[in-house]
C-alpha cells in the first residue's frame, strides 16, 4: 500500500505545498490505527464466541448441561432415599423396638448432628454439589445407625427364649389347690382398718401348707420376715421383673438361690398382717407394681382368663 501524501494550498504563492506531519502526529496516527485494529479484532472475537461456537466448545457446553441435569436427578433421588430412611426409622422406633421393649433411638444417635440444607432449584452449581454431598453424608449416617439398631434387635430376638423363661407368666398356686381369689388388684377395703387403699397384688385363699411355686426363672433376693408381709420371698427374674410371695408359713429357698418356673419356694400361711391363710402375690416391673393377672398367659385358657378378670374386679376385700 502506498503511503498517503497530503498537500495544503498557499494563497500567497498560489501553489500547493506538501504537508509533512510532525513526529507526534505520526505516533498518534499509529496508535489510533492500532486501537482501531484491536477493537475490530475484539468485536470479531466476541462475535465468534457468542454466535459461532467451535466444536470443542459446543461439546463442553453440552457436557456441562448433562452433568447439571444428572446432579439434579441425583439430588431428587437422595431426597427420596432420606424419606425412605425416615420411614424405616419411624417403624424401627415405634414397632420393632417397642416389641422388644427397647428404648427408641434418639435423634442424635441417628443423625449425629448432620443436617443438610433444603435443595432448591435456584441453587448454583457449587451449592447444589455441596447440598448433595451433605445428603450423602446423612444417608451414610442413617444407614450405619439403622444397621446398629437392627444388630441390637437381632441380639434381643435371640434372647427372647431366655426372656420368656424368666417373665412371671403363671399363677403361683395351682388352680387345683386354690379355694378362691380372695382379693384382686386395685383399690380395696383394708380388712383391719376398714379404710380404702390400693392393693398392689392379688390374694389367693388356700389351705395352710399349700405349695407355692416360682412363676418364672430367677434368683431369690429375699427370704425372711418383712413386717406386714410376714414371711416373704422375693425373686428377681431379670429384665426388670421382680415377684413377691407373702404371708408364707414356710420358706423353701435361700437368698442367692437359682429357681426355675414351677419350683416350690414355700407354703401358704397367715404370717404378718393377715386375716386368714392365703398367698399375697405381686409382680413389679422396673420397680412399678403391675396387675398380676396380666401375666397368667401360660396356664389359663381365654375363658379362664376372662373369669380371672371378673373375679379380680368382684373381690372387694383384702386379707392383709
């Protein structure tokens, strides 16, 4: 390209004179031209970036869209998995552990302080990745806690045979030896003072010397005199159960002795605060007295059980 030449008209000489630009004019012209070229290149680059995608850029953009879609799907599946785990935890606490008489697992035992934030469609990619990661951590925690719970329940289930042997589940006097149910469990009239009070056991009237049996496997923790109870035998059956046999005329066991269901532990009498020969029998669970008739499920038919409940409600007086 030829270099441009500029002329200027001189009125005095009536001629055209060549104009030579100064050094600064030449520098300014070059800078201006360079900036114009740079602007054209930048405009072209931006145009190419936004409107003309290269194959590699298009592939990367498509890959990014695919990964974001899959991350959203994974986030939704994690939400569903956590809901399933919550349902399992609810069933575990309120069904399986109730059947085994085990305390429910606390929130701290199950979740361990892990609490992911709620997923949102407005989350950016980084926040969505963090949210999914938190949910994976929580699912790991819940699965571990649930496995621990099921392992403990499996051990409890294996112990049920032993547990059933120890629960007091028969009457302490054979129905052939029992005259009648003298007094039931609940509020009754005191035979000595004439006032109403809560009767914590059941009174079985029988001939003196009638055999009294242990109602479940256990260990004798008391065999001796105990004030109003007279001669009293207490058996610790484990699993929170303790039974009491009062007013005995004779005790056939000693403290520390192991007994099994049906073993003779004493004989009916009228020792202590008593108005006639009978056995006062109590069942306690974790220190709280229980209705003994609820534990006669091994030696009563349904019809006999109904009759026992009716007799318990009808017996208004106690013999001790």
